[in-house]
C-alpha cells in the first residue's frame, strides 16, 4: 500500500518570502514547500533536497508519507511539483495534508507488464496513450502502481479503463472508455518516389520522336 508511517520527511519553518529568499534556500540545498489542507492554515517551509530526492527515487511521487513539523506529524501527499522550465530542476513543492480515515482522490501511475502477442508474433506496435489513472480510496488502500498485463493483446486489440479490476476498495474515476493500451499493425513500407532522371526520361524520348518526324 502507498502509506507507510516509517517514511517521513522533516520540514523547517520558512519565515522569509519572495523569490530572493527561495533562491537562497535552493542554494543551501533546500526546496521551498507549501503545506495546505486538512482544515489547517497553509504552512510555508523548506525540505532538504537530498532527503526529498531519496524519497522520490525509492517510492515515486504518489507516496503518502509523514511530514514532521514542530514535534508533530501529518500524513501528506505531493500535490504539485514546480520545475524550472529551462533547467528542469525542482523549484517549489506543494504538499496536501491527507486524512487516513477519509477517502481522497489520487493519481496513480500505470505500469505495463508483459509482451503483447501481436508484437511478439506479428510485428505489431504497442501503443500506450494513457500513463496514469485517477482513483478514489482510503490512503491505506492506495496502490503504488496499477499493473496492466498486455501479453494477450493481438493486432487490433485494446485494453480500456473499464477492463480493469482493482477491487471494491479502489474506485476508478477516469472514464471507462479511455484506452490504456492497443496493438496496431506495422506501418506499410513506403514506395520510393521516382527520381528526377526517371521522370525526365519520357520527355527525352518524346523529343527524339519529334526530330525523326521532321
């Protein structure tokens, strides 16, 4: 399941605001964060960048974890990660407080498993247009990933959201008609276009005939 009380991060208070203060925090190895939800006032703080990176590498961004602040702990999830548009580095993190006893909506990554029959035996191409699904459940019932087995897919076959079975505890909120995976036939080889020499040849023959008639 996606909540583990042993997975936690410490957040430090952030008194200074503004771009310059945030820039200094990042230079010191911290990521500015805002924590909201749970009926409490938003909290501005900072999290150690290395510790956050270790959590993301081990558990992914869907992990619910404990956020330690002033001797108390709140279960939170990552609501938004703001990246620098040029460098791609993390510049700000939004965290949402989560109640462990109330259902919430989450986005869960799809993990494709297996090799489609249509790819293995007929040279088809696997298409994966959907990479995550929205679900609603208790935090303790949240899957880390949603595995989709595509091994039986032949050419022309599809797997839709409505084909998935996640049990009674997880409600899928994404439309059932959304395609998760499909196998299509390999593209036909393109016929080579005629070269300039080939297209010019009939004109040369024409001219030759015209000269003979004269």
